[in-house]
């Protein structure tokens, strides 16, 4: 899921949220509680791979055999 950056138009607080593509835009600021937060466009999106074994379980060849 992508991470979106927000900035509150009332207090100026900046925060990030991980949301699915089809989730509605967050409007409530966690700092002041007002519904003035707007999504901030970023120059580049970052990917975050969390958890162990991503490479080992998905891309590694079979053990004891050839990688063909």
C-alpha cells in the first residue's frame, strides 16, 4: 500500500498515512482535530518492504538443484 503525505491547512502539521489506492482521502488532522488536512504531492514515491524473507522466499532458486 502506498504512503501519502498530508499537511493541515489550519495548524500546518505534516503527517503520513499508509492507505490503499481506493481509500478516501484523510481530512482530519491528528494534531488539532480540524478537517483541514490535504494530501501533499511528492516528487517521488518511496517503497517500503517490511518483513523478513522477501528475497529468500520469492526469488531464490530451489536448494540442491540448478537455478535454471
